[in-house]
C-alpha cells in the first residue's frame, strides 16, 4: 500500500487533488481511497488531504500517520507546521515553490522535487495571482516525479474531476509534468520505490 | 497496467458484475445521493448539517438537472424536514431525508411519529458525536439515542454498502411498513472517496418497483391518520409495531439475499461473520471499525491466534438469533462500542448481554469503549482489545475504555507542535 499526504491551505484545491489522484489510480486498475483531514475547512487555514493506493480494495480506515509521499502545495507550511511528520525513510517530497531546488535543505534520505505550480496555474488562468489554484498542476508533477500514477490517467481524471475549465487544468498538469525538477537523476525520475 | 489487467482486477473485486452501470470514485455522502436517485424517491426534504451536507447538495444538483423527478423541499429545521417526509409518505410518496447528530436529536419527536404511523421513510444519518463539547467527528450516540423510536437501524462499513443499503432499505421499509435509518461514520465514510459500483437503473427498477401504499391520503376516500385513540386500542397498535420489527428480521435477510442475486453483493442480513469458523474469541463491532478490524484479525490469525469478528449491521431489530448462535460456538465475546450510555455501558454490549441472559450457552462477555468523538480506531486499537480478550478470563470492569489518556496527556495533545528539524528552511 502506498500512502500520500498533501499539505495545502483551504482554497488551493488539495482535497479535490487527492480525490482526482484516487480516480486516476482507479482508472489504471488499482484501488484507491482519498479523504481530507477530518476538520472544519476555512480558506487559508492549513488543510491536509490523503490518498491511499493498493492492488486490492482499501480496508484501512484510519488517518495516515506514516506517508510514503508528501505533496506540499504551499511552501510556507514547511515553516509553520510539522509537514514532515512521519514521512517514511526514502520518502519523496514534492514542493510547489519558485525557489531553486539547490536552495532547499532537506535530509538526504528523502527524494525532493520542486515545481512552480503557482506560476503554471496563473498562466493557465487557474485562479488569481494572489490565490492560484495549484492542485491540478501539482498532480502532473507528482506523476512524473514518483511514477505512482501515469500522466494519461491523471489528465483523464482531471478532465472529469474539476468543476470548471477542464482544458486549462489538463494543460497545466501536462506543463508541470515537463517542468518538475528533482534531486533524483533522470533515470530515477518516475521509478521511485519506497520501502 | 494494461486494460486487460485492469478489467481482471476489478472483476475479481465485484466491480464488473453485469448489474454495474459504471464505477465512480465518490464520497459516502454521494453514494447515498446516487442511491436515492436510483430508488426514484419522490420527495426529499432536508436541512444541511456537517458532515451530512454532501448528501443533500448532490441531491439538489440531481433534482435541478432533472435527473430525478422529485420534489425537493428546503426546510427551516430538521423537525420540519421529518414533518415533510411524514406528510409525503402519508400521501403515498417515497420520501427521503438526511441528517446528523444535533439535527437528528431535533427530529426526535417526529421519529416516533413516523414509526407510529408505520411510514416507510428512509433517512441517512451521518454519525456525529453529540455536543457539548462541540464535535463534528464520529461516534454513534446520536443514532443509538433514538433506538426506542421504532426505526430500523443499519450501520454501513463502506461507501458501496451505503448505496446498497439505501436500495435495500426502501424495499424492506415498504414490506414491513417501518421507517429505516442508515448510519454512516462522519468523515471516515462521509468525506472519504472510494470506488462505488453504480447499478443499472433497469435492474434497480426490477428489484425496487414504485411504492404502492396500503393507505394514503386521498380526497376521494377520506381517512384519519394518527388520530386520538383510547386505551382500548393503543396497546394493540403498539403490539403490531413490535411485531413488524420482529418480522423485519426475516425480511432483512431475504431482501439481502435477493439483492445478492441481482447485484452480486451481500452483507449477511443483520450481521456478517468474519473468520469465525474456528474462532474461540470473537469481537463484535459495527460501521467502519469493522473494516479496520478485518486487517487486525488477518494479522492475528496469521500469528496463530484463534480470533474472529462479527459485524453488527442491524442494531434495530437487534440480531438476537445470530448472537445466540455465535455464543454457542465461542469461548469469549468482546463488544467494541463507539458509544456510551451514561450510568450503564456501551449500548451494543448492553443489548448483547441481555440477549445472552436466557441463552442456553453464555460465553464470557467483555465490553469495550473506543473511538468516541472521532478518536481514531486503528488496527492497533483493535489488537489491544484482542490482546485484552486473550489475556483475561473475565473483564476487570463492566466497561473497559481503550486508549483513554490522562488529563495531562489530553492537554498537551491539543496544540500542533511545529517542526523543529525543518523550521529553519529560509529559502522557501
């Protein structure tokens, strides 16, 4: 079983992203479950969303405490909340940031990738510059970075799962798929396995 | 993974049964909404409350798109929502509402009214802890507090079971003339998305034709409904309600097996046993905790422990025969309640104990309280309980609380500690 935790802020679309991810995985023939942090949602407040992936129906119905993959929709959360809590050894961290990957200081045990999902989203007219909707861009980057799910399934699930602008969202995901930068070498990109 | 592999995998997991129209990855609230659409409900009246809101949001969308020809009545309270359903049901319509927690409590008076009038109303209740202190998280005190209102009560383990049980419920309700409440855990099901097979409409129509009310408001044939009645007849009407609930047991079993024939999914009727064939110690519990408990049972059995599980799917009518039958086969029964009756014990435990008092064989019985107010029930929680059952010949007290913190621990757990290791990352 693969467990993914997404950190965002209310309004960024993290909960929808976790759900689209689950749909994409199901399209590929595996089973998935997604859920938000069980709480009251407020715009701007830290929000968690989770996706579980397995080859058989997911029976585990608990919170995710030790994720394999982290997706951080808002890099400021890294300073204000315990984003890395429980991340498994050898896990991956994907961050939406305009900062260069060389400038990030994370322990070497993790594979790290960055993508400027905010910039991509704004250029595809997804949200305003002050509040870009980065959820679909980040999924494209996640697909390339981790290989957990293929980009075709992601794009199809995005088209079905977003309430508006399916073409723009799909295009943003594909652009982020190309733009993601990782500390892992090109050969490793997309073939990360977590134990 | 190729398309053929995909089909193969999903076939093995019952998602490619001939009855399936499509499979959607949806949350529990929406599984209820799709079932209401498939059941061709005619009147929906509801008031939104977290975490039930998704049920009526989706339904209002379905009705406004004319995908369901129903009257959607927006009301000012849950009391009015149930009043509307009662009126609609008396007029012969198939009626639906959904609520949660405080909303259900506000309906209380009318729950008696619906059952006393023998109306086959179906309601989805998203189980949420009662306030104060305010909570939006799961436990079962809200619905179990309504146990004596005359409603049939089901507890669902998965989103698929929510959809399937709503369809079964209309059939059962209209046979026995009793209202039915389908309960699903707040957030753990209500806000969790997972694959749900949506059956084909024509097969649902075969299984569940339109309602034919025995009695209904009809200006051409005037009748009085719910009028004053004297002591000479009230008791007999109560006996009939009691008898209808007794009869519901067999109807629930039959409808579940008919459902299985048509749709390929069965839930065992009132209970489902898991790994009990050779089990010496069995844990009874309900709702989503069952799903997680299956994992714990598999683990413990792989280590050689003779443990099993009984899922309590129906709480009303209570599965008397099933529990007495289990009691004949095992040494110890534990009951994990996600509820507490103050001054007594957990409610499923209480009822199990009552059922076994006159039973020919009475194994040792243990009552556990866990998961109140959304406290996570993990495989470890369940394993702690099995461990207690394995290591004790008798319970040390009438209720054993699992995972209870000291007051100091619960104070320090309230704040989220910020990252120390990563807090200094200035480049972000």
